[in-house]
C-alpha cells in the first residue's frame, strides 16, 4: 500500500495510520485480495472527510494452499 492510505487525514488532521491498515488486514485476512483492498479503501474514505491528497495504490498478494 502506498502512503496515501495511511496518511489520509481527517478534517481534524488525524491520520488514518498504519495501525488501522494493519488491523483491517488482520481482521479481514480471509477475504479474497480484491475484496480486501476494497474494504480498506472504503474504510479510508469513510475515515477522512477530506479530499484525497495522495495516490492510493496497492498490491495484495495472498498465499494459497494448493
């Protein structure tokens, strides 16, 4: 994930933070990668009632049990 996710600030200048990203990754680790990324993006956008100030780029790679 690029810093655009965890550096998204609310109108009170509180950052979303890497801790929240990690919590979401752990909480939803059973989701398919595409849905997990969508969940994180929705959480970030809901947190910040400000305009997007940075790029939001991510790659999620999941290990499968084959």
